[in-house]
């Protein structure tokens, strides 16, 4: 018999969180209530100091302005997205630390894991964050065992890499409380299915199921070695191919040589760092496998037809929310 007690859930949504991430955590609970026929879950949205929190798409979400409203909740879900270095203020971290002892389970998605880690809530735990930030996260918090999984359960600490893994995490919570039948019904209502938490976050291009698995393995090897690029012959040997055979499979499946694909991965990683971090050019060059900032700048300009510094300046004035203003 499923439990009829009400589970109180508090969603801490911070500025520049994603609307999709918000929906991926709240809507599964709403849907579970519908299938169960009663309010097994009740929730509130909070964002300290705000009555409306701005999301990345330009919309705002009504919320309560104090984190203290979360005290005594069964579950606190921390949802953060871009500009976490700006939203993770000392008062916010202090407020999270104060309310945490009264909450049974604390979860985070996307860069919400940074908030948990800064509040020392992940020390000694396994955890994940968005795949773009995994390396920086691991370097910033050596007390945390960082893994690239979709979502991670570590005792009373749950973390998810982004919106889709957050949906999987919430359906896992529903399954643990109400059984697999209700969890399947919730997933079915959204015409999807929950994926295994240990799967990698980032699709490597084989979503259609028709890619040679050795190409997928080679891509993963490239993604894992952006900072210290390996010779293509080594990557080919690692997946049981000759360099020539790997070249043929890449061109047939991707329309690019392995070398061009590898360089594209590195340049796209550098582009994200330019847009989302304040890392100096020399560090970005080093982190993406270029021998110097000058070498990186030449490769970047050749690929994107602008300098790295020009791209960064352009990003600084870009809102990205697509809202029409009359």
C-alpha cells in the first residue's frame, strides 16, 4: 500500500536557472499526485530576497523570498544554472548551511551542486554536475568524489547533471516511495522513460543506434583528453582499429576526419569557457590542449572568424533569452 503521508518539497531556484530544469523537477511530482489521486507531494518555490526569480529564457517564476521557508522539508532541491559564481553569495551559502540540518534529503541539479559543495554538504560524497563544468568542479572541491554520471545518489545527497537527468532523479524518488508502477506511469505521461543514473550525461552521437561503437568509444576518448590530446594512432589502437580504418569510419559516419572532429571538440570547449567563465586566455588554451594562447587564438579565429577576446566581449552583452521587447 503506497504511503499516504504528504512529502514536503522545497525548490530553491536561483537566478539564471533553466525553465526546463524547473519543470523537470516539479512536474513529475504534480503528475505523481494525479496518478495517485491525492496530494502525496506538496511544494514551494523559494529564492532568497526575490518574489520572482528570473530564468534563462527571460520568464520569471513566482517564489517566496526566504530560504527559512524550507525548514523541515523532506526534500530540498537546489536548481542553479548560469553565473553560479555570481548567485552563490556568502549569505546564500550561510542560509543553506543553516537550514540543511532540518532537511532529510538535499538534491541539486546542474550547477546547484556548486551551492551544495560550497555549503560543505557534499564532503565525502559522490556527486555530479553539468558535464561542461565537471573538471572545474572536481578541482574546486577535492573533498567530493566527482563522477560524470547522469545523476548520483549518495546517502541523503542527490545530484543531477541537468534537466533530463533531473527528471530521471525525480522519477527515481517517486519509484522508491510508491513503487515502479507509479514511476512508469509518470514517465509514460511525458512520453519518455527514466534512464539509468550511471549513463554518461553527454550523447556521443550514437542516439540513433546506427553508429559503429568503436567510433563512439573513440569520441569518448577524445572528450576525456581535451587538455592533453592524444595521437590519433593511439586512440585508434585503443578501440581496436588502425588509424586508416578509424579515418574511414569517421568520414563515413560524421563527414569529418578524426583530427578535424577532435579539434572541433577542443574549440567548442574553449568557446564555452570564454562565454561562461572568467578564465584568462592562457588557461583556456592550456585546458583545451593548445601549446600557447597565440596558437589557440589562431585556431579559434580560423574556425569562428573572430578572435577569442572579441567573442568574449560579444557574449558579455548577450542576454540569450529571445524575448521580444516592444
